[in-house]
């Protein structure tokens, strides 16, 4: 629809993001390197450059300034400044009652966040690593997700549960988990995954403002991405997918860190003469079937690239949803590239082998487009 | 008079067996009696002050126990008796309905524990918060809930307190600061400490009561929540309703220490009875 096009950010060939009307808003995020050349477009545009964790902090800070009921619960979020610096400086700004250092007790502090939400506050609960929130699974599922329903609508739980997850650099199996696949079945819970500084800030703000409980998935390896974001205030739609690269031959659906593996593969594919359309689905629950459907109606071929496990992953659900809704538009079976169903190994070579690599993405597109 | 089985049901009546069973059950329950007249010898509605000594002394843990002398009035005592009797009758009726399969799923009854919520309500206001686990029917009543809403919820009807979507274990009354009604043993205690956090955050000058049983007393999250509440000085009171059974297992087989009032360690505790 026109409104969706107006809101989604088109990516032009140079890698800079352009809003309809031609005003340059943000550049495609690139990993911070000392010798990375600033693009010509970036130096001419308004806005300010931030790293992804700073964008998250800006969003959180703005919402805390605007609404006194927003508070933060988490380990090391206060005096330490946050293990990934997302909450750095916030304790000094807002005090110890709004930025709360919790003991290492995920089950109870998540439950306390839910209780505070029942009584009208808007807590942001941080898991130092998303994997630790498995200890709070009961609170997230039964209380956070379901209380609105079981109370017949009496209580709302406007919680934001956030934290870094995903496969990092040799963090070991227990610190490399992808909880989006575990949480996706919980009724009542909404899930989004950020991947750029621009969408990180927008999604953080939207999640805090939402009356629903929202899980915001961040990725350990993306916190240092740098991008120019607008100076003026903005939020993003939680349920909307992001068009990263329009194309004609195949729809590649991805999210979080795999977006960058896909874009790397896209360079190779373009050189080989393919024209992939890349969509960052962002909204893991519910899926933006509108944007996804329009893409499938155009390209008729789908590749899903995800970091979570093959079994019971987001890709599995997405595949089902596409088959249910867009079967007649498909010219080829849907392919899904996921991580191996194994605990993430420590050794770097083995770890790389368990996640999807750009070469595999290229091979998959070649196979689909045969 | 019973209709012959072959006759069609009269228009407007249900032909199903459960409906007829329910109707017969209701006919058997005695009608509510009108309040007794003040002139009756045996029961007084006097509001003259009365001091009663509690039957047992309190046992205290790192706190001075309150006085055993309680100021009350005959009228208040009669009200307690009325409320507790109502609760008892409600629970026994719920038991019968459950056995008649008109209440399905789980039905955890509070008969025998009525004094806990009746006594609590006498000392607090509706601005204070209460949260409990699944033995919640009577607390709903003591927070101002009515019988029809309660039974409607138990029987899955739309006029139930949770619109029939919660059932026995999910009674809530937001306007009376009653936060439920929770199925998972122990999970309500962190929630309750979260309520206390919100009270402190908003400077409300009220307290939160988190009720739990001797079974939940062995849950780790209880100690976690207690630690955080003590650290952050939250207005949280944890109330252990010890009925000596955690599900089907006797207390002495589940708990190394039955002194639940002492388990707070650095947190003051009181053994009431």
C-alpha cells in the first residue's frame, strides 16, 4: 500500500537509504572500522552518527524522559552502565529507582517487572544475554504473555523484554542461544528483531510505547554498527518488515545478523547477474505478510535465511505462513537456510560451520532460480 | 413433578442432563436466611469496644511480636463470622459443582483458611494490594467480589470476573487491587514484590501482600524476590498459608525446615498460628 511504501525506507544502489521525496535519511549500516571511508552521501546529510547500542540508548532515554513510568530492570544496568553500554549514564540521569541493578535472579526480577506492569508502570527488563531469560520462561510465558487474557482484559502488561542474543564470537553454547524460536509460541507476546541503528532506536521507542508485552531481540555482534540516524524524533511500526534491497528474481527473507550475510551474498549474486529482493522481516511475531506477500507475488521464489535452529525456528513458522497464504504464487519450493541443530561449538571454525554463510546463500539462490 | 422421558421438553427449557442436575442442586441448597434481629439473645450487633486475647501467642523472628490483645466489637466479630461462613458455604458448593462436572479443570478450595483473608482485610484497605496463587475464590470475595461473578467464572460464563477465560485459578479484581489468581506455584511472589515496587515507585504509602502456601515456600523465586525486596526496601509482606500439604505431599516430607516465618533469615517474620 502507499502508506507502507511511504514508511519503509527504500535502499538505492549506492547503499544510502532514501525517503520518497529524495531526502537522504540514513546510510546502510556498516561495521565500524578505523579506515572505513565515509560515503559521499553521508557527509552531506543531516542527522547524527551513532553506534547501534547508542541508538538503543537514545531511544530508551527519550522514552524515559517523556514518561516517568518507564523504568529499567536488569543486571549491571545501573552503576556499571550496562554490559553492552545500552544503559550507560541512565542511572545518573534518572536515579536508582528508575534504573535498577538487580541481583542475578532472572526469574524473580522478570516476575517483578510483570507485577509492576500490572500496577501501571512500564518496565524495560534486560536480560544480560537473552539466553539467561530461559530462567524466567515461566514468568514470560504465563504471566507476561497470558495475564491480559486470563484476567479477562483487566490487566495490561506493557513490558519490554530486551537483550543481546544470537551467535557471537566463540561465546560457547550457552551464551549463543536464539530465543526467538523458543518464545514464538507464547500467546500474547509480540517479538521484533532490530538490525541497524536506525531500526534499533525506532523499534525500542515503539516497543516501550506499545501496550502489549514486546520482546526486542538485539544481536551481540551488531552493537558496534555505525549509521547516521535522524536528529528528529521517530518511531517505527512494530509489525512492519523493512525492504532492504528491491529486486525481481527471488525474495530473500531474513532478520538480525543474517541480514548482513545476505547483503554480502547479494553483492556476489548481482555480479553473477541475479537480482535478489532482500527483506528484513523485523517483526518476528506477527509476520508482516503484507510486505512479504507483495514481494512473493512479484518474484515467485522465496529463500529464508535465519540464524535460529532449523527445528522449530522462525523460518519453519514463516514457511508455513507463506504456504498457507501464497502457495499459488510460488514457482519453486521455499528454501530455508538455518543454523545447524547443534549446540554452538567454541572453536571458531566449527562455530562458523553451524551458522549460515554467504557462500551458502549464493548457492541456494542459484538453486532456486534454476 | 417429573416429566415422562418421552415427552418433549417445554419451550424455553434446556433438555440437557447437566442443566437439570444443576437445577435440582440449587433446589436442595437452603435459601439465604434473613439477618438475625438485634434483640436475639445469642448474637449481638453492638459496636461497644471489646478486647480479646488471641488464643496463641505470636512467635517472632527478629522483630517484636504485636500485642495479643486485639480491639474489636461484637458487630465486627459477627461480620467476620458471616463472611467466613459465606466463604465456607461457597467453597462447599463449589465442591459439589465440581463433582457434578459443572466446574471443570481444577478447583482449589479455601475452606479451613477463611480466617486468613478475613483477618487481613480487617487490618488493611482496598488500596493495599493482595496477590495469591490458585486458592483464590475467597480472597476474591473478601476484596469485594460477589458470588454470582465468582460462580459464573467457575462455570466458564461471560459474566465471570475474568469473562470465563480464566477459570478457578484466575480470579482478579483490579478495582479492589486484587491481582489474582495464578496457576504456577510460587510465580505470584515475584509478581507481588513487583506490585510493592510500583507502590514504592509511585510513593503510594500502601503495601502488597503476597500469599503463598507451604508448598510454594520451597520455590527458589520466593527467596530471590525476598532478597530483592529487602535490598530495595519494598513494602512487601509475604504471607505463608500453611495447610501442611504441598499438592499431595505432606509438609514434613517436603520441607527440611517447617519454620517458614524464619526462612526470610534477615527479613523479620511472624508466626501467627
